[in-house]
């Protein structure tokens, strides 16, 4: 008997248990202006793989590119 856990279950459109839509990760570029939930306004200074270095005032912080706390302006 096949396992039900491996298959994707279809849910009715009105179901309160629908899976949440995942927002796409923004594409970052050097000099993009951003805002961070904790650090405030900043500017992208370097992109290293899946990390983004952002300058917030006098400090530079490395943030995950897919971080939900980092938003483009």
C-alpha cells in the first residue's frame, strides 16, 4: 500500500488548512537600498553566495539573502 505522506494532498479552495504561498526571494544587487526589521535602513555593499553584506550606518552586517527581515526599498 503506498504511503500518503509522500504524495501532495489537494485541498479545496475554501479550506482553512490551505498551504501558505511562499513569497519569492528578491534578487539583490550592489547599491540596492534596503530596510531591516532590527537594523533599519541600509545599502547592499557586497553579495557573497547566499549572503548579502549590508552597510547600516557605520557597521556592515552579513545577512542571509533569503531573510524575511530584509526588504527592498
